[in-house]
């Protein structure tokens, strides 16, 4: 059995290398004042993979490029907190001003960039079903992507706990979810069929999509990125959004000065010019 050296600031070897790798590879920044949080998160990876110390971890992740360990570090370093109907005011604006414009489109294409476990994508599918009827789900494609493989697996299962569904009304719960265990609910099959989830790193640009999206949600992710990465991400999203399409960001993220090429519409919502 490997003897594990506890990860503390007294054992710095490998820490900066891993922190820099996370920043360069994933855009996830841990400033000095968050170093302890990163150490705690890396300690979980150390335990799960029985690694001697951070130097050993850095050697495998950075030099040897061990893919399974790289994924584990990316997952451990990311904050996946999300829930259904997050930032309801913005969603209300999407429902009243954006979705009606798409009412007669043969295909509705939405990207939930940094989807975490899928609550944002499923919320949008429910909103579409409520607004246009369940038939509209057949012409709806909602893509959810995330850098954390375990959350993508969770999204694909579509099973949620009471805590994640706190903001789902009793009526919507009854109509869109089926109990599948103690305090666990699975979302309806037609909602799941409208949503596809894939692992994807937002730092890998340009984005590999051939068909543009009408709406891109990029919420509660930009604040992990430094300024150049924020600007590059918002630009790369611009390239995969159709003319006149929308970008939805979080109202808690200050993105105003990043949005060249986007016209501000309302809090959290911007629109791409028509040409
Ligand atoms: C706080 S969650 C946001 C979920 C959802 N968009 C919301 O607003 O509730 C942030 C997500 O971004 C993902 N993430 C972090 N860096 C990423 C990157 N470089 N590429 C793709 N996803 C990333 C994390 O794994 C995490 O699931």
C-alpha cells in the first residue's frame, strides 16, 4: 500500500505545477487566497488514486499526461453547483422575449455551455414544453457540455434529488418527474430526448459545431476564467451563434465590457447583430 503524504502548504512540490496546468488547460483559476480549497480538492484525488504526494500527481498529470487522472483533477477542481430554474428573472425574460421569436422555427437549437449535471438544459426543455406544447420537444435540440465527466454522466441519467428541485413547483414536479427512489426523481423521457450531453472543454476553441445555435447559455462559469479567457470564450460563442441569436450570462457575473459584438438587451441577456 502507498504511503500518502498529507497535502499541506508545508509540502509545496507539485502544487504550483498543477495549479498552472488547471489554469492553462481548463481556464480554472485558483488565486492565492483559494489555495487551501484547491489542496482539499486535490487531496480527494490523491486518496482516490492512491498517489504518494502532489509531486507524484503533477508528474502523472502534467508530464505523463495520464488521461484518467487529468479528468479526475479537472472534476475535483470544478464547482458543479447548479439547480433547476436558477435566476428565474432571466429565465422569465427568455420565456417572454426570446422563445416566442423561435416559435415557428423548424429546429430550436440551444447550447448550455458548462451545463454541470443538466438542470439548466432540462429547465429550458420544460420551459419550451410549457410554452409551445410537448410536440415542440421533437424539434428542439439542447446541447449541454461540461469539463467534468461525472456531471455529464449524471445529466445523462436525468435523476435528481429534492435539493436540486427546490425551485420546481409541485405542479411541474408532478407532470415532468417520476419518483425513482427515496427523494429521487427522474425527468420525463421526452424532455431527456430533447437534451444531449457531452464532455467538452471551453478552452478548446474554436468550438467544433457545424450548425449555429439560436441561444447560448454561459452562466456561472466565466468568473473562473481570467480576463483573456473570458474574452476569448465570449468571442468563440459569438462565432457559433446565428445572426440575431442570444447569449445568456449570469446576472452575478460582470461581463459588460467583454461583450464586443454583442448588444446588451437586458440583465444577463445580449444579442448578436444581424450581420
Ligand atoms: C457552477 S457550474 C454552472 C452550471 C450552470 N451553467 C448554472 O449556471 O447553474 C460551472 C460548471 O462549469 C464547468 N467548467 C469549469 N471549467 C470548464 C471548462 N474549461 N470547460 C467546460 N466546463 C467547465 C464545471 O465543471 C461546472 O460544472
